[in-house]
C-alpha cells in the first residue's frame, strides 16, 4: 500500500439505489475503495483519508447518508459522537465525583489505635461513604469529638487530598518518671481534699476513702511496723482527692469573631490540554485538565456578650483552658458559676470547679521518724 493510502477511514451506508449511484460516482472520480462488504442492508468500505472532502461532496450529490469512522489502529481520539461523549464524560465525571468524600484514612501510632478510631468514626459518628463535602463534618467538629472521646490525644491533624481525608491523631507525650535512687520516702499531701481512690505500688496506707486530708498529711507511709521493729520499705503510688478550685474571669463585652460565609472547591479548567491531547494522540495531558483547591470565605463580625451568654460561650472556653493547665490524669468533675456581672466594657465573674487530682508527693524519711 502506498503512503497516500496508509490513513484509512471506514464508511458505512444503507443499501439503496442512491448508494449504488454514490459508489458509481466514486468510481468516476477514481476514488480507490478497500475492503468493500455487503452485510444484510448495510454497505461498508474503506477509503483514503485524503479523499474525505471529495467524498462528502459526492454524498450530497447522490443524496445519501454516510457514517465516517477512522480505522487506523494507532489513532486514539476518533472524530465521532462516541469519542465526543467520552471526552465530555471524562471532563464532567471527575468534577462531579470530586464533590464527594470517598475515603477517610486513619494514620495512628499503632494498628490497634487505627482500628479503634476508624470504628468510632463509622459506628458512633455515623460516617458513611460516599458523603458530599458540603455535609461532611468540619475539621473542628472531628477534632473536638475525637479529643473528647480519646483523652490520650494531644492533637488531631486532618489532611485533605482531593476526595480523601487523612486523620492523624497525635498521642500526648508520656512523661517517664525519673527513677528514684532513694526509696526511703513517704507520700504526703500537697493539697487538701476528700480521698476518692488509690493507686498504691508500695507502702502502708494511712488514710481511707472519703476521708478529708490536709496539706502536709502523710497519705502513704514508707515505714512498715513489724512488732517492735520498723522496716523501711518506701512508698510509691498515687492518691486522688476531690477539691474545689475557685477562679475568676474578665472578658471584653464586645468581641470580634470570624464567621464562615462559604467554603468549597475552586476548579480551574485548562482548555489547552484538550488540544495537546489531540495533537499527541494521548490521554496523558487530560490528567491535569481540571485542577482544584479548597477555599473558605470569612467575614469579621462584632458580637456583644451579655450575662446570659456566659454559660454557653465563656464557660466552655474556661473549661478547656483549665483542663489544659492541670496534670494529665486530672479530671474536672463539676463546675458552678458563682456569680457574674457586667459593666460598660467587661463581663466579670467567678467559677467553682470540682477537681479530682493526685496529690501524693514524695517526702524523704528522716532519721527518727
């Protein structure tokens, strides 16, 4: 086959008198025909691509309808309806699918923790896929819920990559106790309170549950009485008590906050990629045809805080600030708003917290004790 006939196109038309006249016109104009086939009521054949413009003029003259399809195997994008629909779907489908969250991956320190967090997301928080991005939980909701449920988390990183969200919880650092060289010690109270429970590793308990203790009292003795003998065994462990802690607060009456107006994804379409794909006969350039990135729009708003807003707005913030300032195992069991008042520019008040904390502090055993 000569070079001019390497690019072939396939022609299809229905058998009729007009079709016979059309083929005779092609013969008169010396258009070379390849692979002529008659199947039931259809005629198919191939001609050189260079004859396409002449072929269309003859079609109009013979008044027949033809279907043109490129038939060379190395051609990827055909100039027909199927290819056009395919390109349209290739453009539209990624845009539609990118508006959903299809996967949430948990990247935690251990496999067991990853399974536990993933199970909590599905069973307790009701996360099912796919879910529209507009209705999916916000980063703040996920983070607050996780840190409330898993007290060992110090922070929860949330990373978004297209339709995939990765949750990376960070465990609070574990403070390894410094090995005590000298075990000759008591455990004494560094604060006053009512004893709730013990976690004693060694020593002799000197107080009972529900007993009120005061600062400086010996909670666990490091001396064991055995008849007339005293054996120093040392004291180790924790003694938890409840005590009330009163704090004061003062906040401006007018605060400025940022309110979320809109959020979503911004799409950029590079139409030049389609031309590049056709020129290169490849779909590779279409992979970056549509690019998108998240956006959020805020506006600043001034709000006035009244005495009625303290319980709903101020107390939760004070609670988080208080719990972050206390040791890791400390818990806030209750809180009471004592009183609140406001003047021209500030809101002031006092809050009473019921704290449960380990108050056991090592105290060396001196000779004669």
